[in-house]
C-alpha cells in the first residue's frame, strides 16, 4: 500500500526579494556545504548541494515580477530577482529541511507576490492509467471546492486551468487500458480543444492545468499546479502533504464508482465542513501530524464563515 509518507516528491517555489545567487548561497549555508555553482544556461541557474549531495537549483522564471525591499518599501528589481527554487527529489522526512530552507530565505528577504506560484511534483512510479483516471475524477468532482479553498482566483485562467469533465469522461471510457491510451487522450481535443497531438516539448500547452499529466508522460511525475505563491513554510508543508495524500488515495482506491455532489448553494461553513471531511475521511489527513495542514487548507472558508455568522 502506498502511503502519504512513502512517496517521493519535489517542489518548485517561485519567489522574488532575493537574487538567484543569494538564494543559492542561503541554501548552501543552511546545509553547511560551502560554495555554490553558477550553471548558467537558458535559466541562468545557480546550484547548491545539500548534505546528501543532492542539487537544489535557483532558476530564472520570466513570469515572475521582480521586486526587492528598500528600507520599508517594496520596489522594482532587476532580472536577477526572478527566482524559482527547484528542489531535488525529496523524501517525506526532508520536509523539515524544506521548511527551514524557506525560513532562511525569508530572513534574507525572499517574498512571493501575485506573479508567483508553487508546483508540487509527486513521483508517478506507482501510478497506472486507472489511478490517473481516479485522480482526474477527484479533480473534476471537487475542483470547485479546492480552487476556492486555495483562493486560486484568476490564475485558473492562465497557469492552472481546471480539468475539463470531458477529458475525465473520455479517460474513464477509453483511457484505462494502457498508458498509450491515456497519453493519446490527454493530448486530444477533449483536453480543452488541444489538437497538437502527443508532444513531449517542455512548454506544451496541456501542462497549464491544476493537475498536469503532461509532466507524467514526459518526466514520470504528477504535477499539481494548484497553489498561489507563498514563503510561509507551514503552508508549503500543507501543500506538499495535500498532494501526497491525493496521489496515495488515487493509487490505493479499489473502486471507480465515485460520485461528487455539487457545492452550488453551499454556505461557507458547509464548504469548510466538506473540505474537512475530504481531508480527514477520504484523504486520511487525520491526527496531529496534519493539524496545521487542515488549518491552512480550510482557513479561507473559516474566515468567510465567521463573517457569515457575524452578519446573521
């Protein structure tokens, strides 16, 4: 049985407030490994190794609006402040180090603005066409709830489109027999009208979905692009745990008769309660280990629910 804790993952954290070189130095200093390496290339990458010899990368991302602090103000910054921290392949026990790296970067000035996002990659080695179909089912059935909980807003129109229900229906009907069938359907017109055929290029347009299977077919990971940028270490931990839980559920679920009731007409309190049930009962995020994750993943509803109750 695949568990939340048994899966490998990686995270891409877009930020500004620090230059790529400074970010790499902070990471190297945290792990006590000394110098950094400028690898250059298209993404003007700086690299730092951790105590296990794994490489953390600080790369240029042109979509980031660069800013820095000057005195008490946030001002425009040059291109070197477009920084995406890309972790190596991590294990669950590395989450503590990931959080401490983020905290060290924040002390040096790192911040996120509305141009930033966070992407979590989960190892796809244990996934099958059937498990991917279940994941898409879950996505289409509960994505309205998730997108509201995560306050994705306008980013859903550009960087993390919702999954088209037509894609899930076609995947369920014809995509579960083989990886090739699933791949063919992902790169087809049922995926938001895409008509370019199977394509392994990095920036294929099908990647811009909340759940990105282009990453699975090209790199062997399931990418979750659901998250607004943040440099809050606890929130990033919550996002990682959430993705690992969704992946584990899709792999382990032993049936495909899944039906999800619309949340249309739900109050904020009802949405909060439903999200909590999804986290604890379906995804297994119970107990003290996931306490802060549950808080972060339901807080948007709780704030509005409190306002509703006050107004009443």
